[in-house]
C-alpha cells in the first residue's frame, strides 16, 4: 500500500473504473486516511443498473470457468496495484479484524468462487430441471428459473466473509450490483475487479459506492436485493418479498442438565471468540439448565487468556478499534449490562495500544434471568451473556437465532428429543447444531440462513409437444 498519498478506490461501472468528484476518506483504526472512495451520484447508479438489465448472462460453463479464474486472481494476483498481502493487511488496518481472520475470509471467498454453483444448486428442487429443452419437459416438468435478472447487494462492513455469498447469484446468471460498505470497501472492490479480469463483462458486475441519500436507488433499480443490517433494517424491509435481509445473528448455545459442560468448554470458547467475535455466527448467549455461575466463570477465565495484540500481528485474535470507538462501546455495554454480574476478560473491555487504538477485550456477563433481554445484545467483539434456562422457558427463549447449538455428549437424551424437534420446527431459528459443534461451523453445501437460491429462483411448469 503506497504511504505517500491515499489509495484511490474508484467505482467500477459498466464502462470501467470511474473516479467521482465526491469522495469519502477511508481511515484506519488510528484515524489515518488510507484511501479515497469514489461516491457515485444517482444518475450514475440509474445508468449502471440499466446497463445490467440490458446485458445477457454468459453461458453457464463460461460463468463457472470465469468464477474459478476469479478465485485465483482474488487470492493471488495484483489487482488495481495491490498484491494480495497488501490487500489483506489493508483490510486489517481499516477494519481492526485480526489478520488471521481476514486471511480465512479471503480463503472462504475464493473457495466460494470455485464452488459457487454447488452452493447455488443446493436449493434446486428435486423435481425441477434447469433447461426448458430438457427431455422431461415433453411430458411436463418444473423448470428452475430466475426471479429476475439483476441483484443488488447492500454489503456488510463488519467482516469480509459475506462477500462469498453473492457469487452464487453470478453462477445462476444474475448480473450483480454491489454497494460496498464505506467502512471496508477493499474486499468488494478487489472481488469485482477480479471477476472482470477473469471474464465477466463490465456490465455483468459493478461496484457502486454511494452516500446514504443514493443508497435506495441501488435497491429500487434492481429486481431483487440482498441487504445486510441490524434490527432497524429488518423492520424496514420485512414486508418486501424482493428484499432478503441478512440481519443480526444472535447465535446461542444451550447446555441442558444432562450435559457435562466442561467437556464442551473448548467449543463454547471457540464459538464466542472465533474471528475476534465479529461474525454473525459467533455465540453471544449461553443458556444453562441449572446454575450458570460455574460456566460464566470458566468462560471468563479462558477468554481472559487471549492476548492483546495489534490486529496485524499473526497471533492476534481480538479486534482493534479506535480508542474513541472502543470507549463508546464500553459505555454502551456497561449501561446495558446493569443488573448483571460482569466477568471482564483481563480486568476491562478496553486495552489501549498506541496511536489512539485499543483492543476490545472479551466480556462475560452472568445474568439473573431472561426477562431483561440481555441475551439479545450483539457487539463486534467476544461478548457473551450466560443465563439460567428452564424447561418452562421452552424454545421461545431460544427463538430469533441464526444458530442454536445444543451441546450433547453423545446420543441425544430422550428428554431433549422433543426440545430439539421444536427448535427445528421454529421458523425463527435458522440452524440447529446438536453435539460438540461450534456455532460458526459452515459448509457451502448446506444453507447458512436458508439457501440464497430459494430467494433468487422459482419453479415454473413447462410442457411441450
């Protein structure tokens, strides 16, 4: 990364890179300018989306070949002047995400590009075919077709890994418009550039950085949209069938009375602190059928051992933010945690480094009951609420979760079979992991929050003579 002047992050429109007059400074966690991000006006967005609508998708085999090539370019190439090492260290510098987590996310994105169709086809109905000319349509068959032609992505900025998902839309023939987060635009910029280098047309995938006043234009100009955000974003788009919201995770772990939690302590710690505790699949609540105090103490002791290191240290495992932002998070958390017993990892939440930066230390809170709503709080570092749970609380206390992990030592006890069945049936619980499985476990062949293809595609009947 050049040090003399900020790096220019241009928009990537349907006619190539575009440097706007309106630019936003991208700063690192010390407040130093790292790049200038071009913010495109409404007219540019409108014309770019029109170009995507006019474009014809590449044939399927060419799409897959281009995605595979893009994986190599993204992970190994020099893209717009940045080597891969410069890219990963720049993302760490601006986001505060530990270097090892950035590297792991980049591997995930590259793997998704190579296997995007496998992930997308997970949603393919067993009775459907992919082409209306398939022999089965002669007697009548479902054909899996796109619900639209252009997908807009209002991207997340808390972690690079979500950019692995929308590659499935390209594999299915969609044209894609990315509105990057102004917090961390380097990953989508590099990925879009790599896709174009690998063979996708400039009118097949675009990068449209905008200010908030223009953001809605990206969504309304597309057929379908994938939007990341908090509870306010979930509420805003709840009634729109053309917008898929990826909201808060609220991953939870349940320790039932018949389970020896000590056997699963490593899994609980890993679930909480993996990737610095910054992903939606990190556990933020542990429910204990019985006394939660020993679990809270054990978790706090283990998490307190994590070292405070600069995010670009190879051994770093905790996020880094500006001291100002870290103190603000600390104040918010301690106000929210009133009435709980705090076990702060290492004596406090904020551990000052140099140059106005701070490590966000782990925090464990033992709560007296579930009525306070503490367990619904998510913050961008390892922070977990340990609460008592009883059978009378039922699955309602575990609802609204991306993942519920039910710890088990072996075969599921008869007493828990009905409980797990209710969790699987709960429409507000996206995933149920039973056994010794961390909440961040994922595989491209199974859904994360449903299959993206369920939203992008539909089946229609075709019969021909």
